C-alpha cells in the first residue's frame, strides 16, 4: 500500500474517532447538565438529592422502585393514580400523602433528573484546609539563583578568554623569536603578573563587582519583612467581604468589633457568624457557597437538620494576612478613632474583596470613595517608610477632638513651639512626636 494513502487513512480514522469522542462527551455532559437544570426547574422546590424537604430525599429512589418492579415514571407524572392502583412503592412512602401533584415530564427527562440525583455528592471539604503554597519568600530565592547562574557563566567566559589570550601570546612570541617557547610560568604567578600589568582594569573590575554585591545584598536585606502587595492567602472558609460588607452592607465593626476601641481590629469568632448563619444555611450563589456555610456549622457544632448544637466544636484557623513584626507597635483605635483615618486608607476597598488581602499604594491612591478623604502616599504598605510618610502628610483634625486639648494647652505655653507647629495652620502627626522611634518601637 502507498505510504501516503496509509497516512491519509490514519488521519481520517483519527478525525472520525475524535469527533465520535467529542460527540460522546457533548451528549454526556448535556444530559448531566439537563438533569441538573431539569431538577432545579421541576423538582428542587420540594426535593433535595440527599436531604428530606417537603418531599423525601431522592437519591436511590429509582433503584428502590425498580427493585420493587414498580413504574417510577408513571409515579412522577401521576402519583395519585399510583396510590389509587395500590402500587406497593407508592403506599410504602407514607410521606405527606397527596403532597406531590403530577408533573408533566418525559421519560428521558425523568431519567436525566434521576441520574443527576443519583450521582450527586455533597461537597464537604475539611474545615482546616490551610494553604502553604503562598510563600512570599520564593521569589527572593529565585533571584539569588539567577545571580549564581550569571556569575557562573561570567567566570566560564573569563577562563575561556584567558586561554585564548595565552595561546595568542605564545603564538606571537614564537613568531618573534623563531623558536618554541616553554610554558614556564605557573597559573598563579601569571595571574599576579597580569594583574600587575593591568592595575587600572583590575581596580575598576574589583570596584564594580564589590559594588554590585553590596547593592544587591542590601536590596535583599531591605526586602526582609516587606510584605508583597496583593498577598491573599487561602482561608479555611471562602469568606467574602463583597457579599457581607458589600452587597449586604454589614458594618466593618459588626465583625471587627474592637477596631475603634483597642489596639487590634479583631477577627470575628464563629459565634458572630452564627448570629446570621443559624438562619442562613444556604447560599443563593449555589452549592459551593452552601458547602462553605456548612463549614461554619461544623466549626460551631451546629446540626442544621435537627436545629440544635451538638457540642462538638472545631476552631476556624484563619490565616493572618497583615502582620507587623514584634518590635513594632501599631494601634487601630489611635488611627481609626483619634486620627479619623478610613479603613480604606490602609486596607484598600475591602467591600470589593473576597478574603482579606494586602492592598497597594497605587491602588489606594486611585480609589474614589464617596464622602471619604484618603491621604495619598507613595511608600509600600506596612513598611516603616509608609508609616513615617503618612505621619508627615496627614492633617490631624484637632477641632472638637478632646485628645488634643492637652497637647494644645501645652503648646500654648511655649510660644516658639506653638508658632513653628501652627505656622501653616495645620498639625501633622510628626509635629507632636509621630516620628519618635519609641512611639512605634518597643
Ligand atoms: C410540590 C412539591 C413536589 C414537587 C415539585 C415534586 N415532588 Fe416528588 N414528592 C413530593 C412529596 C410530598 C412526595 C412524598 C409522597 C407524597 O406525599 O405524595 C414526593 C415523592 C416523590 C418520589 C417518591 C420517593 C420515594 O422515596 O419513593 C419520587 C421518585 C419523586 N417525588 C420524584 C419527583 C421528581 C422527579 C420531581 C420533579 C420532576 C418531583 N418529585 C417534584 C413533593 C414534590
Ligand atoms: C493607619 C492604617 C490603618 C487603618 C486606618 C486601619 N488599619 Fe487595620 N491594620 C493596619 C495594620 C498596620 C495592621 C497590622 C497590625 C498588626 O499586625 O499588628 C492591620 C490589621 C488589621 C486586621 C487584622 C487583625 C488585627 O487586628 O491585626 C483587621 C481585621 C483590620 N486591620 C481591620 C481594619 C478595619 C475594619 C479598619 C477600619 C475601621 C482598619 N483596619 C483601619 C493598618 C490600618
Ligand atoms: C449579619 C449577618 C451575617 C453575618 C454576621 C455573617 N454572614 Fe455570612 N452571609 C450573610 C448573608 C446575608 C449571606 C448571603 C446568603 C445568600 O447567598 O443569599 C452570607 C453568605 C455567606 C457565605 C456564602 C457565600 C457564597 O459564596 O455564596 C459564606 C461562606 C459566609 N456567609 C460565611 C460567613 C462567615 C465565615 C461569617 C463569620 C465570620 C459570616 N458569614 C457572618 C450574612 C451574614
Ligand atoms: C461578616 C463579617 C465581616 C465583615 C462585615 C467585615 N469583615 Fe473583614 N474579615 C472577616 C473575616 C472572617 C476575616 C478573616 C478572613 C480573611 O482574611 O478574609 C476578615 C479579614 C479582614 C482583613 C484582613 C485581616 C488580616 O488577617 O490581616 C481586613 C483588613 C478586613 N477584614 C477589613 C475589613 C473592612 C475594612 C471591613 C468593612 C468594609 C470588613 N473587614 C468587614 C469578617 C468580616
Ligand atoms: C494613612 C496615614 C497613617 C499611616 C499609614 C500610619 N499612621 Fe500612625 N498616625 C496617623 C495619624 C493621623 C495619627 C494621629 C492620631 C493621634 O493623634 O494619635 C497617627 C498616630 C500614630 C501614633 C501615635 C503618635 C503620638 O505621638 O501619639 C503611633 C504610635 C502611630 N501612629 C504608629 C503608626 C505605625 C506603626 C504605622 C505603620 C505601621 C502608622 N502609624 C501608619 C496616620 C497614619
Ligand atoms: C511611625 C512609626 C515608626 C517610627 C516613628 C519609627 N519606626 Fe522603625 N519601623 C516601623 C515599622 C512599621 C517597621 C517594620 C517595617 C517592616 O516590617 O518592613 C520598622 C522597622 C524598623 C527597623 C527594622 C528594619 C527592618 O527592615 O525590619 C529598624 C532598625 C527601625 N525600624 C528603626 C527605627 C528608628 C531608629 C527609628 C527612629 C529614628 C524608627 N525606627 C522610627 C515603624 C516606625
């Protein structure tokens, strides 16, 4: 057989096979899809796959009816007729008899629905799924590796060039002196003599290499503790600020209730979640959201079916996103209550977030929030430069703020100081000690 023909046949076969597979996939996924849609449309008002509702849980119903030799299709379309005929499976139900009216669905549609119901599994992942892959340190390691490789290549180049130079040197000598020259010099002494002859080049090279090392070394050290913008670790529950603080307009302080009174803002306990989620067990967003709410119930030890606490609780291990080093003192109430700084000025537009994340200076500068004044800054968030810059930029509103009365009185006694501070009619945090090391450092 001609080789070309063989090839052609093979591709044709392949195309055929592939389109068949494709067709199978499409038809399979469409029945699965239809089953879900049909179930939602016709049955979900009363039935759930796994739990009893107005009607009984439907998983396994088909197998049960078939095992008894009864006609489940006839049942779905006319339950009353099945009761009247004394069909065994119908009489066995004893579940609010007469509750189900006949529903006009075809045999294929019922098959699709029951297939979906039988294949349904409740999505219930473990509560403590903490992500360990979001490690902000990996990028730095990569940059070191890159420098190592570049250094290695450079070293190889230098050695290779050295060899070429040496060959040329002997070739020239041979030509000049007309005889073969012995390679008497050792590598070490040759390097020394070469360096002696090229003192300028050596010192420039040395300066450049040392300078580069110091620069990048310092750069790496500077990055220690610098938190990457956009850091958004995976949380044990897919909580959404957008749904709670955004769509449902729940006040930040309902959950972060110590933010205006104490140093830390606080993360809500599971009891705070349960204030609402005892009643809200299902998410309109679908099964995924409902499964996330089920994690709250599990953590609180709440049995949503029996509507009572079991006493078996589990802690929710939220991953801390913003984290100051131990040597720094930061106080929320000082900024939120006394300083009247908006949450958004330091955390970005949280109402649009899912889980908590670290915002960026640029992002915050670009925010347009109705009725809120934000201080524009340039330094990366959570660095010392950021704190310092704001303390030199933000105007402190001293009017009607009792906290400042005392400072004000003290300033009045010192005319010189009063003049210097009030020169521009505005007070900056820096001017009453916001730049003192001990204010921020333990
Ligand atoms: C208006 C509420 C309602 C709707 C809608 C409804 N059902 Fe029912 N279903 C019931 C009730 C209630 C029962 C228990 C028997 C009774 O009271 O009639 C039941 C019983 C059943 C049973 C028997 C279960 C068993 O364990 O033997 C099957 C099967 C069933 N329904 C399938 C369906 C399908 C499929 C749909 C959608 C096409 C559907 N039902 C829509 C209320 C409903
Ligand atoms: C001046 C900047 C600033 C303002 C304004 C601010 N925060 Fe913070 N926030 C921070 C810093 C810095 C941290 C990290 C604190 C730490 O690790 O000790 C933080 C941490 C948090 C945390 C984590 C838990 C904690 O207490 O460490 C939450 C929650 C939080 N802030 C919520 C809020 C809310 C809500 C508001 C507004 C009512 C707000 N923040 C206003 C800077 C600010
Ligand atoms: C003041 C009431 C209230 C509190 C408190 C509350 N929630 Fe909610 N939660 C809601 C509402 C309303 C919805 C939207 C329900 C819906 O989908 O219709 C919701 C939905 C959810 C969802 C599903 C989101 C989705 O993807 O659809 C999760 C998960 C959730 N909340 C987690 C929490 C956690 C965790 C807490 C505690 C830290 C909490 N909630 C506290 C009112 C609240
Ligand atoms: C229904 C409760 C709820 C409301 C309302 C809420 N939060 Fe949160 N917030 C949480 C939970 C739970 C976490 C911890 C999980 C996470 O990081 O997403 C969190 C995390 C945060 C964090 C990151 C904390 C960290 O670990 O560093 C910040 C910042 C924050 N919220 C700010 C806000 C602001 C600002 C608002 C108002 C616009 C707000 N939150 C409204 C529940 C809430
Ligand atoms: C967006 C502006 C802003 C940022 C960013 C900011 N601060 Fe402040 N800070 C203020 C204002 C305004 C006050 C004045 C409130 C007051 O009088 O206590 C203040 C006051 C303080 C004080 C009290 C100073 C005093 O003399 O009483 C401390 C301590 C402090 N901040 C620490 C920090 C630290 C630490 C950071 C960085 C992690 C930080 N601040 C970031 C605006 C800011
Ligand atoms: C307004 C608050 C504030 C003031 C005032 C302040 N610092 Fe800091 N400092 C910080 C913060 C916040 C950090 C942590 C930055 C980080 O983790 O990247 C820090 C970090 C440091 C570090 C460690 C550097 C590092 O990369 O971890 C040193 C050292 C330091 N500060 C010294 C000082 C000295 C000295 C002064 C007084 C001249 C001072 N600080 C004043 C807020 C402040």
